[in-house]
C-alpha cells in the first residue's frame, strides 16, 4: 500500500513538472515570436521613414509598446499631450543632450535641437549618444542621426546655429510648448531666457554642472530661490536688471566645487579669441564629472515631461531651513552684543549663517556631532567675528566653551583642534565661490 502511494505521488509530481515545463515552453515561444515581430516592424518603420514622409501609417502598436511603461504611469490622456508636444532644446552638450535624449524616449512628438558646436573627443565622457565616429561632426546632426535609430517616430529638427537675440525669433518659431536652456554662456543664456519670458514661452534653465560631483545637491527651484550656485546667482542678478525677478524654474546644485579649478589656458592664448569660437565666447572651462550633466539633463527632462502632461509635482526647492537660520542668526547677534560686548554692526547675514551651519559644520556639533539644541559661537573669543571664527556646538557645549579663560588651542585635544582648523581652511576655499 505504501509502495503504491509513493508511486502515485511520484507520478503526480512528474506529471506536474511536465505540464509546467510545457506551459513555460509555450509562453517562451510566444514571447520570442512577439519580439521577432516587433523587431521586424521596427526595421520596417525605419526603412519607411527614410523613404516616406507620411507618418500617419506608422505602427501604433509598436509605439505603444515602446511607451508602455509611460502609459501605465501617466495614463492615456496625459501621454497624448506629451506625444503631441513640441519642445526646443538650446545647447546639446552634456546637459542638453541627455535632456533631449530622454524627451525623445518618452514620446515627445517634435524636438528641435540647436547648437553651433561640434562633437569633440573630450565631450564623449558626458554626451548622451555621441560616439568616436561622430568626432568633428555638428552635435545636432550627430544626435539627429542617432535619434532615428532610437525612436524614429518623432520629428527631430537639427539647427547648427549659435543662439542670439538677433536670431531668436527664427530659431524658436513654431509655438513650442517648452524651451530648454542648456547653455553655459551667461550672455546667451540671458538673451534666451529674456526672449522666452517676454514672449510667454515656457522655459526651464540649467545652471552649471561643471566642477560638481554630489548628486544629492541637485535641486529644482525658481530662479529667485536658487542658492550657492555661481552661475544661477549671476543669472538671477542680470535678469533682475532686465526686469525679470522670478517665474523661471532652474535646475542647479548647492555643491561648492572646493579644490576644482578652471582648466589652464596656455600663455599664448590669453586675451585672444580661440579659433572656431564665436566672439565673446568662453575660452576656459571647468572640469566636468561626466555623470552630473546627465543627472541635470534628466532632471530638466523630467520636469518638462510632467509639465507637458499636467502631472502635479512640487519640487523641494532647497534643503535649507530658513527658520533655523533666522533663529541662529538672532542668537548669535545677541551673544555678540551682550556676551562679547561687541557694539559694532555684525557683518554676518542670515545667508552666511546658513552657509556656516550647513556647509561647514554640516548641521551638527563640531565637538560631539550632536544634531540637537545647536548654536553658534566664536571659536576664539579674543578674535573678531568672521566666517572662519564661528563654530557650531550644542548650547551646553557652547556655554563651557565661552567660559574658557585660555585659548581653545590650550584646552582641547590636538585632534579636535586640527579638525576645526581644517574646517576653517575649507570655509576660506569654499567661500570664494560664494562671492563669484
């Protein structure tokens, strides 16, 4: 009896395995057949596009398969808005090429890319699609060719041109739904933003991605709310002179470059125009960590896609804590006045306090690393208040520190003293970028 039961169980198990195997094999064959069909349709579509301008005959099933994840996320109505949209990308270097690339893959129906520059060997570390074979070719032409193989259903217009106030109307014609400013030249950037704002064209601007490497510092905010980014600051100041104070979203980074410097320029080129560059165009550039422009570009593209689709997002403009900074500033000013008996005006702003608190001391006590009940005080009470003489401590630690009757170098251990001095040195280096 036991032997018969064992045989039945074994037979049942073998039968189940065979059935499951058969089902998986059928599913695999069906899936393989479907993939082969899609590949054939894709090849036929590319060949069709090269010989026929009638895009109404494109295979809608294939397009929907390509965009299936986006359809699942956004839904039919919002995806239709994206597919019918027209977006212009001005500047297709590291940031712009990645933004245009993801707009294409996300189904934007018409994209115009504008840039005067050519693919260089040094740009291959950050460009979205350029290859060795594209070196020396206009960036927009190289991208247009690659885009045909990636997603041939979009209309991609390539304009080999340097944007200027003079050619703005012609380059931006056609009632675009959005314009992406991915230019790294301040004067051209200002002209583009001003034209779009005055002509009521939606625009998003990218600040500088050079000399940055911390992805967690990338932010999206209105131009009026940007902080700690030299290019964003310069753009904000100059736009105010043109009557534009807000209303322009910006992708930027709060990271300070630290020891990263401008690439050296040979002595013989100082004061001269570089061959191939337009007049008044930059001749020196910052080093670029290749992944960061890609993140900037993807952030720009994501923002634009959500706006095109009317998908609600609420960018967290900055991680900074304005209320905390105001309190710290007030406490420090009172301490200077009453404890240190300093009757002179304190030339330290709330912005300075935020910089000291977040960037130098990372929002924690220099002594214990504690995150709670923090305050700012002088490191050396015999020296006047300055950015490199302010330390962050807990209130209890600060009370003991302020009561010292000797210099801090004579009280604390050498490890802590070296740590504080290294932080003050870091502050001196980073603060140079805040004043650009």
